[in-house]
């Protein structure tokens, strides 16, 4: 008889000890450790272990890059995804983006990334637009395990539609939300479901269909504009009371408004940007076309927790204007902005007020916070 039959309590205890130890091992080695024996494969594949491991995995240590525009036709530009540690990218950006071992395929030329959450990448498969109407399918990809979900049902929308991807912990489900920049309509799809459903009307329009919803705290967030003409507007005619943050709750499938920081008392010279880095919500904008300002919401959902994290002159940064996107690393301490010259990026470290200029050959990219995981939703 084996030990489990003779001593079931001891065997159970041993299993729990093995699970505890393995839960601290990085995700990549775990994919190989599944091959050690059947019991380890069973432990590592169990949904409870996958959630425990995800909870214990280091956050904000890895970046996922994807080239923009989202569906390039140039063969030389089809490098799909790039995964890199934050430290490696900051030290040597160009080498990190060019390294073949960091690259992952998106499989289809027309694929583009909507967002990343819990180690999963939401990928949109784009049809060919006809009269501004396009068919889109979505699937989930885990770059580490190679898992690819089934495609969502087809969504037929206007090309002027923005998307967001996130996780609803209450139902343990991953969702895609769409909202058009031409009217206030929206739709929601929960992966594993059979159909899209309509969402409540949005009170404002995203600035652009290129602005993905920013996921934080079970919500997707867009910087929106109260404008009867949708994205057909003149920025010079926009007033402060037309701006708002729209926050879509993935649990209730409803939206609400989040107020802008009270310290903003005039319209920036350029369109602001909303982003989530290091699980913090940021609002970035220029001031009188001479300074760069970064606001951080210390506690998501608490409008009184907006804090002006940074105000620095373009002159000190060595930039002529605020070119977006801006990326933020190291808990809001390092900012990356476009420099004066093509291919030049500026890294500013607010801890020592230092500025470093770096040439990067691959400038057309988006960056997402990423965590390696074993998540493979049904």
C-alpha cells in the first residue's frame, strides 16, 4: 500500500506543504515543474492554487509592450508582444524591445491588444471596415502558458469605438466593454458567455476611439467629454465643465462620474491623458504649454485623495511640448516622455530630479503593467 492509503492525514499535510512552497515559485518555472509528477501537475493546475499564486506574484515588475498603430501592414513591424522587466527596460530600452527572446506572437496580422489583467492579454481581431462599420471578435491570450480562449461572438460597431478590458472578482469573470465616441451607447461581454449585452448610456464620450479603458479596482475608466457632437470637437472650444472621468463598474455594469482634481482651474493647452500604472490612477496634462503636471489618486474612488505628484518645466525636462503617451514606473518615481528629437525618450526620476535621454528605435508602442500567471479561465 502507498503512503496515502496508510497515512491519509500525513499525505494531505505533505500536499499542503508542497502547495505552500510552490505558490512562491515564479510562474515560468512552474510551467516546467508541472512535468515533475502527476501530483505536482494536479496541484499547479488547480484553480485554488492558480489564484493563490497570482495573489503572491510580484506586481508592477514586468511590462508588456505592443506596437501602435494596432494593426501594422509592414512586415518589419509585426513583432506582436514584448515582455520585459521594468528594470531591464529602464536600463536599456532599445535592446529590450529588440531582443528576440522577449517577443511573443499575436498570431494574426489584424490582432491588436485592448488591455492586460492577471497575466491575460485581451486581443481584438479586426475585420475590414465597410462604410465605417467593422466586425470585431475578442479572445484571451496567456503569453506564458500559450493559452488562447475561444473567440467572443462578433461585435459589429462603428469604427469610432473605444474598448476596455478588466476582471470582475465578484463573478470571477473577465469582461470587455465598448463605448462609441459618436453616441452614448455601450456594450459588455463576459468571456465564456454567449452574447453581448447593452450597457447603460455613458454620460460622456472618450476623447478618441484609440483611448482604451483603464482598469483599476474592478472598474474601467475613460477621460470623457460632455459634447453633443461626440469626438467631432475643437479642443480650443472645450471648457473645464465639459471634462469628466467616466468609471464603469464591472460588477454592476453601471457607470458613474469621478471628479477631476480640484487643483485644475483651467483647460490645459493639450488634451490630458488618463492612465493606470502601478495600480494607481493618474491624470497627466500640460500647464500653459510650459510645464508637465502629474496627478495621482492615492486611494482609488476617493476624489479627495487626488495629489499633485509632479509639476516640472518642459525646459528642465528638455522637451518642447508634452507628447503622449507618457509612461510611469517605480511607484510614480520615474516618468518617460518623448524628447525633442525623433526616437528620443526622456526619463525623469523625481527622487533625485535627474534627467536621462535615450534613443529608442521602436517608438510606436503601447506599454501595459503585466504579471506572469497561470490563469486560464474556462
